[in-house]
């Protein structure tokens, strides 16, 4: 089966940065992996900046810029970081097994922080919206 796990962390990050990552493999879990990798490598603040810029460039390259959501991107990084602070894992595979809610209940996690629909908000797509219910760490 062809998944983002067929690439080691360095290959995964490099292919994404250069825009050659197979878009069919860039699913929700791959988004989470990118956040985990870059938070580990650069810290959460730089990861937010880098991932925002890289993801926006990537979706524009694919002609899907209209699908990009800045709030969702930054919020996902913040929630991954929240769980990383509580994690005992030293690999993304172990991390996602340790916190399966990130993979399987992500929308519910976002709804715990936001009282409005960040997934479909035009404002949330363009600029980061702070949570109005529960702040991130």
C-alpha cells in the first residue's frame, strides 16, 4: 500500500517543501505528521510560519489554493503541540497511536476550541482566528 509512511521523515519533509510530494498521499494524517516533524525540528512558532507558507505554496501549485484554511492549519499545529507536550513517543507513528483522537476525532477536537465553523468560514480561511471557547496551550 502506498502511503506517506513509505518515505522516511527527511524524504517526506523535503518532498513536501519542494512541492513534489504525491498529493494523493497528503491526507489528514500526513498533515499531522508534517506538524509533528516541524515542531520537533523548529519549535512550534517557526513550525506555524513554515507550514503555513509551505502548505499555501503546495496547494497553489496543485491549483487548489481555494481549499487552504489558515485557521485550520495553525490550529492543527497548536493541537499537535498540545499533545506533544504530553507525549512519551519519539516517532510520529508512536505519537499517532498514543493520541488516536488526532487522527479519528479531529473535528471534535476543533469544535471543543471553536464555537463557530472554522472548516467553512471564509474569514478563517484567510486569517487565523483565535479559539473562542477553549484556548490552546
